[in-house]
C-alpha cells in the first residue's frame, strides 16, 4: 500500500475557494480504481492548514490518479491559494 500525506497552507481568504475545488476531487478520487482511503482534515490549531491523507493499493493506482483532471486543476490553482508550498510525502507499507 502507498500512503500520501499532503499538507496545504491556504490563505484565510482563499479557504472557501480551495474547498470548492477540492471537494469534487475527493469525491471522484474515492471511486478511482486502487483508492483505499482519501480524506482531508483541517488543523484546529492552525486554521488554513489542511492535510490530505490518501491510501492507494499501489504506485500504478497513484499514476492513474495523477491524470485526474480535478487534481490537475487543483495543482494549477494551489499557488494562488497558498501562503507557502505544499508539503507532500509518499510512503509504503507491506499491508
């Protein structure tokens, strides 16, 4: 299994727009082949700090997910929404 943790640091005045962009992405990603889990959380200590946690069966599923037009649109818009660059980590488990 592959696990992706993506931290986003969204400007306070862009949170609603960010959420409007990411909500359809979450819904479409959850039904993709190989998606095991896909959730977005916001820090209660740092408003505007969001963490996406994704679980995928394998790298091939991630490669297909990376072609998702909603994901590509979000990535295009992230610089306008963000205070700083996203932090993305990918790890693997034997499960």
